[in-house]
C-alpha cells in the first residue's frame, strides 16, 4: 500500500511535466503552411531566441495568453487544447527572408504570438510599439497584423 502511494506521488507529477513540455514552442519546427514555406522557412526556438531562415533574433516572453485570446487570433477552440504566448522581439523592416520577402513589409516586427497544439505551431507577427489586443474586433480592424504562419513537427 505504501509503495503504491509513493508511486502515485512520483509518477503523477512526472507525467504532468511531460504533458506540458509537449505543448511548448521550444525546438525545431518545419514550415507547413504556404506562407511559412515562402517567407520564413523553418524556425527554431530556444529560451531567448528564435531562428528564422538562419537569422537569430532575441525574444522575450511577455505573458501566456488566455484561451479566449488565442481563439480570437487563431480561430482555435477555446477548450484549452493548446498553449499561446506573447513575445517581444525586434526584426528590422529591412530584413529579408526567403525569396526576399519581409515579415511586416515596411514596418519593423515588434511582437510575436505563438500557439502550440500537439505537433503544430502557429505564429502571428505584429508591428507597432503597443502590444496587440486579442479580441475578434481588434484583430479584424488591426493594421499591425503582419501575418500568420503554420509549422509542424
């Protein structure tokens, strides 16, 4: 009986940690959507950087997004199946990627939102000095949304 209790206290938290680790944006992601394949190519995340087309950019996680915010941006189900995060970064407007494409046209890229669900990742890039507002109306009327890109593992 004592042995079963000990196993529950050890195995439970370990499984919980493993499940949350699967839903993180860290690591290497292959471009899956057509925009990702033609603009960014594959991406890779570490704690403090994102690599886009072999160029590294410093990132800073600002906060975790609520399910409603993720749903407003990515049309994802708000049942908590994935994790979303807001990041601050700086990609100069002059920086070109695949086929001389840019992330935000003539604007600097200042914000990035990631959404991981299972083995898929979506990234939205934003220009503008102020953090994006995550409601259906705000996203629909925003001029700061640069694009949404899809990746997979």
